[in-house]
């Protein structure tokens, strides 16, 4: 399988991209947009085999993450930068006709892009585990916290009250919460891409905040719910039953996008790609074929 890596100049920075497979006139490429803010393309490497179906995959690290530039300048870490980068990347790689899959924050970026820029040439969009409103996200995280042990609930409440997110009790509680609803801490048995650094801690802290339920970063006011009616491309909304992106969050996105479809992964947390890999690929493949 041919893998090509490169860098796109972006302002005074560089955006890393990775292309798997060859162009195919019958199948538009799939552009993969990672989560965070502050994650990286790493987990999308778990999809490399899918390019063997003849569909080219394109993944990249958003500026501030992975192998891309990691700016010191805090003003870079805003949705506007990442939307502009996405627009530039499409031009740079000549992605005139493209399918897009955005996971978590990647799906939020897609919603922002689709509602504010009315892009052309988008054949279909998959929004995987993404909120259209951070307010609703925070509310739902606090509901999910209620299913943790009494000790963990107390430790999280205390951290939120004091603003001190360094206490070992809080860190252990947050770790259990992430394991329940997001993904496991990588260990020596995890697939290699999952063990690699994402280099996105600064991006995450500036844009999101210290954790998933204390959103006080630059995207804390994110809300495109009332603009979703402007989306006029085929959209598939997906999430897992045990996902940080709860069914209520996913349904809010689904309800507001004209003609959207929804797939709920029955045994998945925030990364159905990992928890239910085969079903995820099968749902994705069916969706892309339908919209080629």
C-alpha cells in the first residue's frame, strides 16, 4: 500500500499530512479529521487497511498537534485557525471532490466548516461522536459523572470547586471516567499508533480546558446548532452507547441537519473505530458507496 507523507506550508507553520493509497476516479478520497483539539492523526492509522478497497485516505495533524508545527502563540488555538487550515489543505492537495469523516472535535470542525463557509465538492460527511453545542456537552458529562463511584464523584466535584486539577484523587477519578466513556490509557499491548505521543497538550489546554467537563478554553462557547439547517450535503451522525458523546448529543446534531442519518454503535465508547472496528468500517463503507 502506497503511503505518502508531506508538509503543507500554513502561515509561518507547517501542517503534516499522510496519504494512503492511490487516487481512484470511481471513488472520491476520504479526508479524516482528528479530535481534540489536541489529538492527532495517529488513531486513523488503524484504518490503513481500508485503503485496500481502492479508496484513498487522507489524514493530517492539525497545527498544534502531532507532527505539525506546535506554535507557542496562544492566539493560534481557535476554531478559525483550524477551519482555515482545512480549507487550505483541500486546495493544496486538490481535494475537489471529497468525503469527510470528523471524529469528536473533528466533527465539530466539519459542522463549523459546512455552516459558515458553504464549501463545494463535499460528497458526504460523517460526524462521529461530536456535539454541536459545548454547553450541552458539559451538561451531559456531568450526568455521566453521576455513574462513577461516590469517591470519584467527590474528587471531581472538589477539583471543579477549587480549580485544582493536580490532586492524585482527581487524576485517578478522571482516568476512570475517561476509561469508561472514551478510551483506555495506552499500554505496551496497545496498537503502536495508539502509543505514540499526540503532542497536543498545549492545544488541548488552551482550546478545551483541563478535562472534558470543565470547558473553559477558546472553544467553550462553540454552538452551531441553530446553523445546522444550512447543511445541504449527505450527513451520517454516529456515536456509541457508552460515549462521551451521549445519544442525546448525537440526536441534537441529527435532529437539526436536514435529511441526516444516524447510526448508534451498541457497544462503543468514544472511539467506535477501536471498540467495534469491523462494524465501524462496514458502516463507513456502506455510507461512502451510497454517496459516491
